[in-house]
C-alpha cells in the first residue's frame, strides 16, 4: 500500500491509512448487495462484529431490502407469509 500511495498524484495521499480502505470496501460491498460471508471473504474480517460497525446502516438497509424482496416474491407466488 505504501508503494501505491507513493505513486498517487494526490498531494494528501500519504495521509490516508489502509484501515480506511478496508472500511470503505466493506460499505461498497454491502451497497453492491454482498452478504456478510462475501464481505468477510474480501476484507479479511473473521467475524461480523466489525462488519456491523463499519457497515452500520448500509448493512441493515441492504438486509431489509433483501428481506422485503423475498417476502414480495413469496406473496407473488401466492403462498402465505
């Protein structure tokens, strides 16, 4: 990461820490619709505690969207919920 930051043409690039990249990756993966296991595979987290912290509302919103979508699909199939 040091080599990558050194090659950037952004004056403040050296101020960034890799930890921020991990958090951003977590958020972007949730926004892309990934589940906890997929996010852990990419970011290297071993549990969901930090995912909950980093993903926060984005994680909850995505889980709620998927749950509602599953409910809607079941309702459209004519089965009871």
